[in-house]
DNA sequence: CCGTCACCGGAACAACGTTCTAGACACCCG
DNA sequence: CGGGTGTCTAGAACGTTGTTCCGGTGACGG
């Protein structure tokens, strides 16, 4: 949003094409920096943060960039490209340390925790595993590299290494997706609890410690991560 | 698919409205059973299995049912409803045993394994965690009930119980989603490997045991599940 | 001066989810 | 028997989406 924004009908203001030289930028652009892939991705992330995945639209994205809709297609082949790039940008937010501490387990826990925080800042990014496209962005690969080297340092190799990698990946993605999908309003929570209560006879255990009201996501994540890391540690000793 | 299907231009065949009484069903319907929610869900599952999530369309679904598109909206409020129902139907495919064996761990492993098989039969169902709607269908709740009672039998309570529940849930969903998102064609696999190889200096560990060519999903799932169950078992003994 | 190239964007298309509205049929109450 | 009510069906249409077609504009090199 710059100064002119907010007034949508400025077409014939200040009369046609002449205007004031000083107000007219020299190079033919509109005073905006030239459109680049980077600017598109940045705007896409902002839009996704503000309004969520189903409000990301090529038209809305273009509007936010003060640019014609179809112009985007010069820099990007499809909308999926935009999303792929946006997701990889989120991976870039977690600072991957360039050296390890003495405890591989703590390295892993810290890396995974950072990543979870980044995902919680951008919940739409957790919908990625659902999209049927493999992740191959540079930021993702850098993250993967650090995770795997930490796992190697922890003593894992071969199939166990791969299994541990994906298990940790799935834990972060799943936990984030679950958390944001159960971020219900007070009214929805009440209705859900009532619904569960009415079926208590069929689902006594589920109703007893009901998953709809339990919102201690930090504990769920940390304890689940502990399960995994305990199991991984035990396996690496075998 | 019934007998008439496959020929799309039968409009004026056998002349207009009269026809043969015996071929004309008595009650004004088209010889099809009346449209019900159950039939809609069944057709939706079949359509999703055949063509995937992004090909599920109200129009295509109606066509498959030999029904007007808008008719669906009498039985169902939105398309999301259809998907929710379809997903719950998949949970219904895993037979939930009505009693437990002597080993809680084996109960859990069997239940989770069955569930994974159902998900692999219907990979689109693994995209659920990404949709921002809580699962509350009867089949899902029945499944959850058995899982949680098994975990209780294994000695878990309170926060650990919830954490274990979600960890196992996320493992199945994540593993399935990851597996089907990396189901690449031979050409794509080759390109991906080449891409990784060219960046080997940046991501040596990732490139070494590269995740694009490794397709031993059964091992990944089972080993990851072992990590989790080991950790859970250890926690329950504390 | 003239083309070529990088970049921009209006108009249009097919497809989507959904609503509006009207029709067909069964059944009940008189 | 007859008219109204409720259940179910569906055509037409609206607004929105991703994407393509095609025609621009300005800078730059020959």
C-alpha cells in the first residue's frame, strides 16, 4: 500500500498523460521496484499469512503488487509454482545453524522446534504434505541436510536414518496441521463437546479426555517428540 | 456404469417420449435407486479413487450418479460435506476389533497398520489434516476410541495419552501423504536425482542417501512406528 | 531508424461451487 | 375425489477461479 492506494478511481485525475516530471518516475515503471520472482513470493507469503490458503488468488496477489493479473505469468508458470516457492521461503525462516553442539539429540530437538515455530507462524504451510508435489526447494534441502547430519551424528544409518528423517518431518507437519485445524471458536468447541458428550456411551474413552477441548498443543508436540527421540536413541544404541 | 452408459448421444434414439412400458420404470424414477446420502458418498469415494481430489467436482459427481448437478444440494449442504463424509467412510473400512489381545503394543501396531493400508488404498484421504476441519465422523470416533483404549491399556494417562494419540495419528497421515506425494514417474525420479546430484556439494548427506529414489515406504513406516512405540512403552513404564 | 527483446496487461474462455426458481410426484386431510 | 403440502429433482444463471491469447510499451543494439 503506498500513498495513492485506497482511491480506486484515479483514472482521469490531474488530466491525462502529461503531469509533473518529478512525480513521474524516470524509467517507465510506476515508482514500484520492478516485479521479480522474489517480490511475488514475498507478497504471496504476506497474503497467505493475512487471509489463508483459500484466499490466495492470482488476481488478489496481483492487486497486492499493483500489477496486472496476467503479468504474474511472465515470472511464474502456474499458481502451484507460487505456493511451492512460498513454502520453501518458510523453510528459509528457520535459521539452520552451521555447526552442531555436543548433543545430537539437543540439536535435533532445537531444529525441529524452530521449524515448528515457523510453521505455526504460517499455518498454511503445513498443508503442504497434502499437495502431491515433492519438496525440492533450496531452503528445504538445507534444512533436510542439517537434520540428517544430526541424525548421522546420533548414530543412525541406512534405513533407520531415512525412517527417522520422515518420522520427524511428519511429526512437525502433522502436529502443526492438526493444531490449526482444531483451532475452533468458543461456539464450535462447545458444540463439539456437546456432540461428544451425547455419544459418551459409544466412545467413553475419547469422551473422557476429549480431544476437542484439549488445547495443550505445546505439550502434545513436545511429548510426542520425546517418544520419537527416545525410540531413535534406543535404536541407535542397538 | 450401467448398460446405456458410454454412448453420450442417445438423445433422439428410439424416438421421443413413448417407448416401451416395460423399459419405463413405474414410479417415475429412472430405474436407479433413489438418491441418498449413502449413494452420493459411495460415488464420491469411487470418483476420488479413480481420478483424485482435484478431479472431484459436483458436476462430475452428479454425472456419475446420472443425476442433475443441483440435485446433490438437496442431500448435502456443500462440497466440503461430501469430502468429510467420504473421509469418514475410509475410516469405516478398517475393521475395528471389538476386543483386545493380551499385547497392547500389538493391538496398536495392528490397528495403525490396518489404517495405513486403508489410506494407501485411498491416498486422497491423507490430505485431510490439511483441510481446516476437525474430524468428528462416527467411523473416525470409533477408530479413535479403540486406539485410545489400547493406549490406556498400555499404561498411558493424561497428557501422555493425548500426545501418543496424536503422534500415532500424525505418523499414519504423514507417512501416507509423503509416500503418495513422492510417487514419481521414472522420468521425474531421474530428473530429481540429477538435480540432487548437481548440488551434492551443498547437501552431501541428503544426496548420499537420497530421499527421492528411496521408495521403501513399508520400512520407513514400520521403523518410524517402532520408534514411536518404543518411546511410548518407555514412557508408560516411568 | 528499425527491429528485437524483456516485460506488461486487457479481454476472453472454460470450469468451478452455489443459489434461485420452478417443476414433478406422493401422500394426507377434507 | 380434489387440492394442498412436503419431498425430491433439476435448468439457468451468477460470481469467481486459473490460465491463454494477443496486442501493447519502452530500452537497447546494430
